[in-house]
């Protein structure tokens, strides 16, 4: 059996009989530990093992005291002392702030001001109708952006109905041979702008074309804004 020396054990030890006298403890100095074994309190194993010397089991005082709610101290004259720890009064936990109750009639938040991406909508078909002219339709990958109360359509949307002439940085839109508007190709979005570039695509304010738009059953319907 592996031997343990009493002087090598960390912390104090107390006999399980709890009746060892000082002279008895003195006489044990230098004796060989005959065994060591785990020690549990209510199913929890202490980090320091108990030992056996001359057939008597000894427990680690500090580990035992801390596990059972005692403060352990040592004085060269008085020896080992165990004192019951004073329980600290628990502070009442603050009451959680009540969460605001949403209004039953709350509506979805509108697109953020000045954020074109929040107002973007993909469109696959467009209907174009002017007074005294036959309605025209087109299909493809188009885009509609509604932001800050204005409507913008991708240039490809209106190029199905208007003649587009490029002269960087300007783009000319004509209808039936008549100039309708000129737009710039490199503007960033700002409220009320006539056109801007977003995600590599030019978007035109429908007011520049005297148009208004409405999405009906997935189709963008463009009509004159009279």
C-alpha cells in the first residue's frame, strides 16, 4: 500500500471520533498514514481525502468545515477553531419593469426614412397606359422602390415604353419622338431626387414622367398622373 506522511497533508485533520487530545496528536507526528480514501458530505466528495493512522480515520478540518458552513482558523496557542458562518441577508431582487403592451390596432412600421432598400419590391410585369393610347405591357426583371412618399422604377422598367438615349452622365427619355425628361446616372439617393443609382441600377422618379404606379395582383400598373 502506498504510504502517506502526515506532515505532507494540506490543511488540518480531525479524528472521526472527535475526542483526540493534544498529547495524542503530538505522539502521532511522524507516523505513517496507513490509508487514504474519498470523503463525501451529502453525496458531494471533498477535494481533500480522509486518512487512516493507527486504525483511526481523520478528516480534513478545513475542507470539512467549509463544506458544513463553518469558518476554520488556526492559532499556535489555541489550536484549530471552527466558527459557524453568519448568514448574509439576501437582498430583494428588483422588480422587472413591465413590458409595454402593444396596441391591438398596431400597424407595420413604414419603410425607414431615406432607406431605399426597405422600400424595394421586385416586379415581373408592367402595364403602361396613357390617355388616348393603347395599353402596353411588358415582362421581365423590374424594380419598384417606394420611399419618403415617392415612387421610383428601374430604368429597365420604363425603357420598354420610352426611348432611352445615353450621353453620360445624362440619360434622355423620349416618347413618340418627344423629349420627356433628362436624368443623371450617378446620383445617390436623397429625398425628392429625380433619379438615383442603387445597387448598380438607375431608378427614375415617376413624377419626372408624369406617371403614378400601383401594384395590382403582382403587376405594376403605370398611368398618367393628371
